[in-house]
C-alpha cells in the first residue's frame, strides 16, 4: 500500500484512467479522471481485441 502514498503514483493511475476512457470514446477531463475511485477501476477486454505477443519481441 506504500505506492498509494505518492501523489505522482496516484496521478499515474489517473492518467491511465484518462487515456482508457478517451480511447473508449468517453469525453472525460483529466480532473474527472483524478476523481475516479480506484476501487471502481476495472479492466474489461472485449472478444477479438486481444493482442498476441510474439515471444521473440519480449
């Protein structure tokens, strides 16, 4: 839980929420993304959107 003690880390999570919502077509401001509860954040992957990773690229 130490990672949540840093303002920079929390802003990184907000940036991730901001980018994901914008990619999903939701009009959200960075301030709105900052107010999203981390408890409500989840990751949903739709069928067909999975990206295969070539092992030699890792």
